C-alpha cells in the first residue's frame, strides 16, 4: 500500500514538473512571439517613415523650384519649411531648408585647377579663423589648402602626405575636394574643438560668394577683403535684412561705411541648399539629408539616418 502511494506521489511530481516545463516553454514562446511582432511592427513603421522622409526631400525640392524671384531670404517659403505635417492617421513629416551660401565653402580655398590657393578666399578663411579666436589661423588655412591641392609640397605652415604618413595610423593627404565636413578631422590642426567652432560657418557646397540675406555676422566680416565690415556694420546688415530683404548686392552701399565695399564675394541669390527631412510613423523614425542646387533639380549629396 505504501508503494502505491509513493508511485502516485512520483507521478504527481512528474506531472507538476511537466506542467512547469510546458508553462515555461509557452511563456518563452509568447515572449518571443511578442518580441518578433514588435520588431516586425518597428521595421514596418521605420520603412513607412523612410518613405515619408524621402517624400519630404522631394517636397523640399519642389519648394525651391517654385522660388523664382531674384533673391533668397528666410522670409520666403523655403525659410519657413514644413514643421510637423500630419500624413494620414499615423504619419508626421517635418521639412527644413538651410541656405548653404550663408556659409563659406571650404573647397573654394583653392583655385579651379587645384594648383594654387584662391588668394581672396584663402585670406577670408584666415580672417574667419582669427575672428573665431582660433590659434594659428594661417596654419589652419595652409593645412586645408594642402589637403585639397594636387601636389604633395607642403605650404609654409601646412601638411602633406609625408606628415600624415608619420602618424601612428598613417594615411595620405587626399589632394582633392572635401566631400563632407567629417573629413576635417583628418587635416592637421583641425581638432574636434576647432571643428565644433567653425561648423556653423562653413560648408563643402555653395559658390564663392555668400548670401548677404542669410550669412551670419562672422561670415560677412570674413568675406570683406577691405575689412570695412566690422561687427557694427555686420549687425546693421542683419537688422536691415530682418525688415526688408536685400534684392541686389549693390544695396550694401546703403549701410554706413560700406560705400566702397567690394561686392565680388557677396550675393543675394544662393546656389545650394540643404534639405533636412524627418518622418515619423508610431515609434519608427527616419531622417534624410540632401544637398541640392538652388532650383532643386540636382542632388549632390544624400544621407539617411
């Protein structure tokens, strides 16, 4: 009789163990299924968000194509952008446009054939670096020229392949135009702090001239070869354009002390814009950045995050 009771107890214990194992397996399966479902939903939402963000780039290009006047000013539709526009029941897209001719084009520091420095632009970069309080502005400008020009002969304070080959992780000077601001980190003297300071004022796209309707004071002062534009004049330019856009570069003459300013490197019509588009669908978020011509037709650069 005692043996039968023991056997019944063992069977009960075995049943409990099996039930526990089955419960664990079912719980694990349910959790795994839930995770897979969430991953699938996230992938779906991120895919839909990508199409929204990509559509935002197209919308930004259309905004630029519709801008047919003779100047570019942030009071126009491109300057307002499209903040948080609802698409359907779950989607949202935001579009902003940045005038890259408000900044100084790093690639313009050399002449068209990349044989020699573009002296007026070279000097303007030295003024910019100096106005920003950076150490040894000439060395920074020389290193930038050496990185872009076609030869391997270093300038007075520059650096070429021989200098970079002596580093712990050696590499050669590019001897070509910069494709992105990230490349600055490879150039002698351009430390993370230096890059952080100059980033709001430089680009690798755009023309030689800067747009007086959008350029910050630091850029306006740097681009003035005669150094007639000081802080006060730059602030007066910014105040003037806040009330009324400059429609021609000759209107700089209306600013006190700028009757003789050289207008060669100032413009009111930009050549390149950066379009930032962000799409959301539920928890899915995608960001797309594109650089296009001012008429929105040609895409020079695109990045997806």
